[in-house]
């Protein structure tokens, strides 16, 4: 009934077909985004991400479902850490790489990975896609298959098909219908509200001016400055800046309406021009914070550029949620609550399935405990069913915060 095809380049798949399946809230899975990575060498042999994109087709060769898939020769840029698994394989004299990964490269953003568009056949298509991906992994003789940052429903489907679920935690913001940034602040405890106001005031007192630009409004020199700041951030942390300036320039041309660049400029006669920048991706309902860079230290500027500007933008654009990136407990005090993230894993070697499955079961318990603990530090006043209406002075400590999966 269905036939699964693999593609070594996203350009083998018509952009209109892929984007119709991906929908409009996943900018990191748009054809233009994945194509720019391939065109500009951000994936491929150099970085160990070899495209093997999946398309499920009917008897007439029409695409019914798709998934971004890569043959990986390392674990860099995945944000679901399996270095210990690779070490265990090596100690046992086994080969862990290559493996198959279904993900958006270098992008720890949650959402659908089985792209089907809006169809009632989604469960059947998903089952066929999952089964086909496992058969592909078996045919390629890779060590395993890893679906990263999957949706709740997809995680359940993957579990039913025998893949091992893995729980993680990020900190996301849910829009409770705020009319303004001040309305958002009004939902916080007095202490946290004052802290945020003080941080924003400090940035203004430094003479820093903030501009928010869509990707198609960014000038070539502004892209160059942003990219230099992006590279500096990786250099300071000992990381590898895989995304090139031509990549950002290309997506600025091809999907500029889905990009948000926050620029911080030092004002005054002795001002240093653009001194910091934050880069986000925007879907129809969500904002995804991705990269940040700063030329020198400014008190609270990171919070302003990476969090408060994104929150303000999300409220103005009526976006439902804001994912500011992986990790970071300091985000809780600024309105981002612990949110469950999922991945699912198939391992070819049965000798490793049991111990890794046991590890993941214990890890889930530990992450759940961590989420419960983080919820006790919620900055929000108690609300009625998360309606946004203040119902008391105590912070909410519900076990499943808004935005949790």
C-alpha cells in the first residue's frame, strides 16, 4: 500500500510537496531551512550529517508523509546526549557510528517529526513511517535509529512500535492570552515582576537600543555582524559554529518572514554600534530562540535580547508559546516553566537494549522528580486552570505546567 523512499538531498523532493506535509509552525523543518543547510555545507561529510530524508508514497507515487533523516557519524548537534552509549559500545568492541537520526540539525526544538499535513490517515501513515524507518536502519546495518524532540502523540506511537522513550526537560513559555508585556508581568509574583523590570531598566540605562527585524529586513552588513557574534559565542565555549554566513543569508532570502533577529546597539557618540544579537525562528503559533552573541559584557542584556524581546514579540504577534532553547534553570524566574521533551530510540543490538532501556526508565523517574522540583519555583501567581486570572499570592506548583507535554 505504501512505499518508503530515501533521498540524499532535500532538493530531490519538491519544496511544495515537503512544505505541505510540514505545515506552517515548524520553520526548522521547512524545505528552505533544510535546503540551505545542504547548499551551504552545514551538513554533509564535513560535519557527519548525511541526508537520508524519508518520504512515504502511495501507489501513484504521491507523497503522503515525510521525515528529516540523517546518517550520523557523531553525536554533535543533537541535544539528546548519547555519548555514554557510544562509550559503552566502544568498550564492548562494538561500532556505535554510523546511526540514523530523525531531527532538525543543531535545533533542539520540539514538534512533529512525522510530517503528514492535516489528514485523518495520520495514525496509519505514522505507523508505516515508523516501521519503514526501522527497516531502513536494519538494511543499512547501523547501530540504531533515534527520533529526537518528538511530539507527545508521536512518542506514544513510537513506544507502541517498540522504540525506547527518553524524557528530557526544557523551559518554555505559554501565552495565556496576555494583551501586553505588562499583563504578563501582572501574572507574576511581586518579587519576580520587580526583578524583570529592574533588568530591563538596567539595559536602557546602559544606553542600549533594541531593534527587532524580520529576516527579509536584515541588511547584509547586519547579517555579517550577527554571524561574527554567533561564531564568537562558540569560540568562547569551545564549540563548533556549524552554521555559515551564507546559510543565514540564504534563509533570509528564502524564508525571511519566518526569522526574527534582535539587534542591540550601543547608542551615543562613542557607541559601538551593534554589540549583541539574538536569532529566532517563527512559526504560525510558536517562536523558537536559537542563537545569541555579544561583543562584551552588559548587565542583563542577555535576558533582554534572548527572553524579554521574544516574550514581547510573542505577545504582540499572538503566538501561543516561546521555546527559548535548551536547558537553563534561570529561565524559570523569567516565566519559562519546565516542559517535558521526548525522544525515542531503536537499537539494533539486543545486548544493549535491555541495559539502555533500564537506564532510560530510571532516567524518566529522575527527570519527573526534577520537573516537580522546578515547578515549586514557578514565578506565577496561582491561576484557575491556567486561565491567566490571578487567584492568589502563592506561586503555582501544579505537577504539569502549561506547555508541558
